[in-house]
């Protein structure tokens, strides 16, 4: 009788440990959590590389147009826009089409993160980011293929900085 009662109780299991960044901004924390929740990327260096590239591209500002103007999605008329500076017409328009189809705001963090992980360029490189035990340099090759940056900038330094900030909890 007691066994039947105990087996009927549902016990929630504790959440699985994930990489956290206690010293990061709220936007960085949301981005890190989102990537881990919605993909199979678990390697600290892969996550740090993605985060470092986003920081180089936009400083985690979703409403930034290349050159620094802070505008909504429809207000950026040249250059890249958003978290990863979607630059080509196809990629920029893809953000708008995706958000129209899936009822999200292309200027918002959530809308851009949802599009980012579903975009063809990210999906093509996802298997590389899902690797385990590789170096930042290895993942940086996948990031280049994903973003096609023209200016390397500080993205690798940012990635290494994130590897020092992340804790597994």
C-alpha cells in the first residue's frame, strides 16, 4: 500500500548542469542559456566562440545597424543588422521573413536568437559546434563559415575571455 502511494508521487528531477556566466550582462546570460537549451552545443570552447563572435559583431545589441546606429529592424538600410550583423539581402530579409512567419519581433533578442539557430548558415555549422573537446581556434573556423566576417577584430580574444568567465553549474 505504501509502495503504491510513493510510486504515484512525481518528483521533478533537478535541472542538468549547464555553462553559466555569472559576470555577464543579462543579454549575454540569456543568449548563453538559449543556445544550450535549443541546441546540443555543450562544449565550453564552442559556446565561448559563439559568444565571442556575437560580442564582436554587435556587443549583444539587437537593434544595432552596422556603423553603430540604434534602429528597429526596418530602419537599417545598409550594412549588417542585429546580433550577428546579418548583412546580405538574403540573410537580412530572412530575419524579417522568419519573424513574420513565427510571430516574433526581428528587433528583439528572442526573435534574433530563434532565427540565428534556425538559419541555414548556422545549421550547416552546427555539427562542428556540437563537437566536444576542441579548441577555440577549431571552433573559430566554423564561426567564420557561419558568419563570413570581413574583419576579425577581437572576436578570438572575446572567446578566450568567455572561457575564463564560464562556470559549470
